[in-house]
């Protein structure tokens, strides 16, 4: 059912009525992420909202991580433990949702090339940055680590042009 949106009686998010694209208006409130997904806003605006929320959470987490990393002899232990717990939580969610078998089938259908690509992404996009960041965070003040870490926006913008063939508009250039 596309094209028409019905207001959900009494449902609000950030002071605005939440809309859903359901035919019979039986929208049910769930967690905030599900509520956000149901908002009648363009994906671009929703993406901006989520990006700003991520920046807020990330900014706070760097300072919390600075205190936490000091309690470990090896700075890589903190992200290893955190990421392991997240992995277990995701696995439990997958099993509880009943999508475990479908996910196993999808994993089994991967080619060797795709498996190596996933391993590459895991190392380059996950393990190596965490190792470098938390090792650096243990050695310098959190403010310095945060400023350096947040410069990644600049690096993404610079590398997106040659690697992803992205066009940078004036607005995007000003934002960086």
C-alpha cells in the first residue's frame, strides 16, 4: 500500500505525530529505532538524524572509553571484550528471531572470494582501526584522540572521490 499515509492516533516522536504506511492503521510502538524507521521523512533526512545521533553517542563514548581503557593492562582487551559482547547479543537476537537457519543458508552460499572479502573488511574495517585507536587512546588525552578520530570525515570525503567515484557538491564540501 503506497502513496497514502495514515496518522497513528496518539503516537508521537520528538513532538511530531508518527505516520505509518499501514492500511488499517494498526501501528504498534516499539523501540525508538523502529519508531524512527516508521517516520514519514525522506531517507536522506532520516540518515542525517541517525548520523547526528551516532556522532553524539560516539563523542561521549570516547571519553568513557578513555577511563575504561586505563583499567586494562593491554588496551586492545577493551574493544575485544566489547565487540565480543555485541557479537553474542547479535547472535542471540538472530537465534531468538528465528532467522538463524536462513542466515546459515546465506553464509553457506558465499563463494571463497566473498569469504576473503568479508575477512578483509573485518580486518581493515574493524580489527585494525580498533587496535590502533584504543592503543592511541591509552597513550594520549581523550580530547586529542577524539579530534584525530573525528578527522575521518575528511579522509572519507577525500578517498570517496577516487575510490567510489562520488561527486562532491558545494554543500558537501562546505559540510566537510
